[in-house]
C-alpha cells in the first residue's frame, strides 16, 4: 500500500529526531562532568531510499583523566533546535498522511 511508506518514513524520522534530541540533552546535562565526552549523532537514510532514516552514535562517554567536559554548549543547543524542528516536520508528515488516509477511507466507504 502506497500510504504505508510515508507512515514508516515519518515514524523513523520521529524516532531518530527524539533519539538525537535525547543525546543532545544528555550532553548538555553533563557539561560540568569532568572527563565527559559527548556522543555524536549521525543520521543515515534507510534502504531502499526514501523509506526512512536511522541514527547511530559515535564517541566516548568518559575520557580518562581529569579533563574538562568536551561538551560544546553552543553546538549542542543549536543541534537541539535542529532536532526539534526535524521531529516536528516528521510529525507533520505523519499527521498529513493520517488525514489523507482518513479521507481516502471516507471516499471509499
């Protein structure tokens, strides 16, 4: 069914956006933790193309020694805003797809 692709794409976008937002919040919360090294969120397109997005994290959580936190607040706050906008866009796709499916069901009935 053609409508399922936008639903799964939106769902994967929401999941990836929320995961990245959670990672960014974790980094911001550990700004004053000595030796903390934030993980970096990496997005990639799912195969086949256009069917979704996946996310992976790279980086150490604690570095050895008594080093200051590696969290860059400016970067993390900016990333948080981007991840929030991405999640909202995916939610809009989900809502539009749901409304379209509802209209199609009403027309068919």
